[in-house]
C-alpha cells in the first residue's frame, strides 16, 4: 500500500488598508463619526445664532417667504411672522409651539408688555 503525502500550503493573512480603518480602529462606526461631526457643526451653529438672534430671523423669513410664495398668500406678512418666530426661538430658547403662540399674540396686540420688553438672554 502506498502512503499519500499531502503538501500543506500555508496562507498568509494580509490586512488591506481601508478608508474606514481610522474610524473602525477606535471602535466607532463610520456613521457614528460622521454624526458626531455634524452634531458639532449643529451645536456651533446654534451657539452662533443664539448669541446673535437677529441672524436666526433670516432663515425663518426665507422659509416663510418660500412657503408663502408656494401657496400664494401675503408673502411679506408670512415672512415677517416666521422671522419673528425664528427670533423668539433663538433669542429666548422657546419651543416652536411657544414661539408661534407668542407671535400670534404679538400680531393680535395681546402680548404682555413685559414679554415685549424681555431682554435677549
């Protein structure tokens, strides 16, 4: 009887470089890293607009103006209303519903004077 000999082939494991290596080496996924970067940008933008709330009224005005132009109502009135809502959100840290409520009261002339004279935080 003949004995058969089998040759063993040794394989060498080769690690390839990947664009995700730096993110995966730290134990974080790529999306987590991207999310963290976007969160930092968002926080920086919020802090900037909160310190200068007049600048926060500009995107509010643009959003309201665009929506009003789409529907076809008084663009300037809607733009000013949404600008004031944006200002209240960024200046006083109010929620959207609270800012809209106070903007409606302001338009109707029923907003308290102490709320109108409230200093920017």
